[in-house]
C-alpha cells in the first residue's frame, strides 16, 4: 500500500458543518442540504443521501417509539436511516444530507421516488463533486428510502458517482412494497404516508404525526408515476446490496433483484439478520461499509476483490446465525426440492401422490382462524438440514368466487411443538418466509420467470371461473433457515396475513378479496408442491 494512502486514511479529522447549503438544479430551482466535512484543507470523498425526511429532525424525534439509547452509536447529528457524520467525517469522508424537492427546507413540488427526483439527485452528485473539498468521488449510502433512491440515481449514471450501498432498499415499488402479488400492502404504506407528509416543505421543525393521525392519506401511497423499475442494467458503479432476511414485505426482494439485475462489474450481496436499524449502525456494519467505500473512494486495496461476492447470515432461529460466503445467488449447489402436498392428511413429502384430493378454507371476513387456512406438515428432519434461497409454491386451486387472495407462510416448528420465530424489520418475531398472490394476477412473465422464482406481469386480470381448477405459482420471498433433527417444516395457506407481520399487513377493506371458499387440489394430475432450496453441506 503506498505511504500516502496510509497517511491519508489513518488521520482523524474534526468536523465542520455547513448548514442549509443551496444546491442548484438544472431547471433553475434549488434543494437545501447540510454538508458535514473535515475541518481542514484537502479533498475528500462524499457520502450523499436525498430523501423526504427533513434533515433538521434528529433521529430520536423522528421515531420516538424506537429506543434511541439502544443504538450502537449516537450523536447530535444522528438522522433517521442515514450515516452518522460524527463517525464518518473523522474517517476522511464528507457527509451530505439533501432534503428532496418539496420536503424539509427544499422548496417546490414533491417528487417522491420519481425519475424527476433521480435527476435532482444526479445534479446534487455532480455539484458536490465540483466543490473545492471534494476528491470527485461520490457514494450513495443509506437505509430504506435512501437506498431506493440509490438504485434510481445510479441508473441515471452521474459521471462522478463512484459506488452505492443500498442498505435494505426496494427496487420495484409495485412488487416489493406497494402490492405484493397484486394485494395492496396498506398497513405499512398508509402509516408511512402519514409520517412522511410532516416533512413536506414548511414542516422542517415539526415532529412527525403519529400513526393515529386523522390526516388524510391517499388510498395508495405509490402511484403509476413511481410504479416502475429503474433500468438496473444501467447501474455500472461498484455495488454493495445489503438485505435483511427479516425484511419480508419490504426491501428484501429488492436487494436480491437489484443485485442480480445491476450491470456493475463489481457487485456484492450481503443479507443479514436483525431489525431494520441496528445492523446498519453496528460497528460490524460500519466496518463492512467503510471497507467497501475505502476500496473505491479512497483507492485503498481492502482485499474485498479477493473474496466471494455473496455473504449470508445462515439462520437457526431467534438471534442465532452464522456468516458464510458464497460465490453466487442463488447458491450454485442448491438442490431444488419439491415437497408435494397431501390434502387427505395435511402433510408434505417428496413423494408424488397418485390419487387426487382437496382441502378448503373460507375467505369471508370474520371466519375463525382455523377455518381460514390450510396447514401442511413436513416429516421430522432426521439430520440437520439447511434451506437458503428463493422459495416457490405451486398450487392448483378453485373458488366459489371470481377471485381469491392467497397468503403462503413457511414456518419452522421446534421439537417442543412451538414455532421458532425470527427477527423482522419491525417485529421481534416473524415466520421463516412469506409470499402472497391475488389469483387474478397469476399471469406470469415467461421471459423473467424461473422454476424457483415466478415473476408476475401484472398487465392483465385473469378472473376465476367459479369451480374451475387453475394453477397458480406463488413467489415466496427468499429465506435462510436451518432445521435441526426432530424439527418440522410447516406450510400454511390462508386468507389472511400472520398478524405478527404487523405493520406489513394486507387488510384494506376496499382492496381485499374476502369472498367464498377456496379449494386446494393436490395429487393425481394436480402437482401442488412447495419448492424448497436445499443446500447440501460442502
């Protein structure tokens, strides 16, 4: 390593704040930013975010329900889902937080998650790269909304963007966040809409409204303007996509699909376990981020290019997991294992059934829990067994109605008969995996579907003919779970979410299909099965 590189990255710098800096946009408007930079002469790389949360609201005030004191780092400049300048500036980075147009102190109309906002972000990146304290290299790194914007601005290809770290960031606002399998994900989205509107222009000093606010919210947070996927092939900068197994119903799918679709030569996938906030701010998380950014923004050989590009937390339950490197996603040695449903016994096995049978559940609102679901139990595992990767459920169904909402839940049941739960992004205990599908949205895009990951086109409604039997393929979001001897894998097919997934629920009274009786057909010519990603030991 050259001597000048060692000295440049080992010196710690005092922090200087340039508040409320106006950044000009190409159309003559401006956005407002805070610039945290080393208080010294020199040129430094930049970590930038642009989003809808006022830069002037402290982390503690943004989410009072979160125990701020339990965070791995704190400080006067902590801000929701963005990096802490008190840690990054001394490491030799400039941190810039930009209020998106129409939010916080930035005037104009809101451009939330649109191409227009991405173009504003492009202009902000290029402005920052031209400043006297900049070395001309800019990275975008942040959680959630800030990660979603990282995908979008990278697809715009600003010349001075050098790397992105979308940490728990959806790519496809329809499939990843707004409508899972065509079913409106109202629980989180309407709560988020109430929260975020407090940050629109003129509200910079307000504490966000809580979830009980009566302030009007749109029937759907996202609209056709943002129900699109950025052209991932245009992303060419080095990429670290950091997902969370617990990010079911928001972000996890996007981190995987973004990693696969990005055109970057150097791209890495990390999937961790835990809640939505702590892994990002943990020392382990920061050192991973810094190692990645130092490689391309400080030109330090950190060794990252000599390691496998996929790093996964292999989960056993609760907070138990181990890290493992892999060379690709899905894992090349995966043994795709179908578990065929037996409706007569409520079981699953690797054996096809010669005789057809069926089970049914009621979709009507107010139906008792046991009558609103069908349960299939796999045999007890005889040896330690790992499943890591995408999951798919093929069902043959019929209904007494013209549509049906299907909720697929994969559970791990311990030797004591109790479910083993996993940490979620907003809940301490969620199932091993979940998937959703509205039957009328069952049409696939054959060019983008694989045997283990169906891809819905969402371009045509295919209503059910009451009584007619049709196949549906349900995308269950990726998972990693190790079963120990004596434990069971259980599949539940229901007409409702697992309530522990709150707030990521689909219970909008207008959108939901709660009509009739849904029947699952299996055996004979109906090959209903759960396709699991079995990982043999090395």
